[in-house]
C-alpha cells in the first residue's frame, strides 16, 4: 500500500509538469525538505538553476524549436540530452553551453536522430516519476540527493555520492519497468567526506546549507550501464 501511494504521488506530480512543456523538466528541487537534503550549497543550487536558464535561452536564440535539447545542471556540471539534426549542431550546442557563465564541465549525451515524439517525452516524464517513487520506497536510497533525467527510456543520474550509494541507486533504477539503460554522471565522494557533510547536532538541529563548496577541479564520472 505504501509503495502504491508513493508511486501515485510521483505520477501526479509528473502529470502536472507535463503541461509546463519546459526543457528543464526533471530533477527540480521541491519543498524545503528536498533543499535541506541536497549536497550542494544553497548558493550552488541557485547557480545551477541560473545555468539551466541561461543555457536554455542560448539554445532558443541559436536553434529556435528546430532541435530537441534538454539542459540539466548539477554542481555547475551540465548534462545535455536530446536529439539534434547533425554532428555539427551537436558540437555547436556543446560549445555554446561551455561558454555559459560559471559552467565548469559539460557531458554531451546528444544523439543525431529525429526529435522524440510527444508520446516519448510523456513516457519519459512518467518514467522519472516511477524511478523517484522506487527510490523513496527502497528506504535505503536517499532520493533527494539525485537529479534524475530520462531520454527515450535512458535514465541519467546526477549527484555527489559514495560508491555504495551509486551501486544501490543503480540497482533500484534498473529494476524499474520501462528503464532501458542507466547512465551515471556522478561526482564520487568518500565515506569520510560524506560524514563531514552531515550537519552537526545542536539545540536547534539546524542544517548548514552554506558548507564549503566541493573541489571545483573534480570532474563528473560518466558510467553507462545497459
């Protein structure tokens, strides 16, 4: 019963997002609890939103509606997904995103293919909802630390995680019906680094959202899994 309730909640949320028709549809921060559990500083979370908006504006300005391009930023590392008409456009998109202010790394997962259909995109929205619901239901996966994006049944996971968290989350996602492939775009941290991120207990039990930012030289680790 609990699993059904959680899945229904995520699917309803996804349904409301469908009507927005926005390119930055997935992985958003929802509510104070999700913000509090995010492993980015509050400032970096705001900056990621700005990077997504500036990148999306650059795509509209240069390509209009001719190409299907999605932009997802986590810790100033940008994942580009979707379909474009040529390798030339694929390279141009990456160059444009690399020029966006404060972007420090780009993972280009664009493919040269016809744009996905409305039905494909609706299925991807619902698939993200199912993945999130499965994470919540698993109880040992902290769903709020992951950004989840889907493109034609491929699930992309972003976040700052330990090796153990990565493996467990991947196992959960691969078990979700409809998932064809999992691509992990993670920054790996050690167990000691994770413990250092935990808020220190105090009388107010406050959560420090302004902890030091991660090492800017660290690059994302991209691991595709069939």
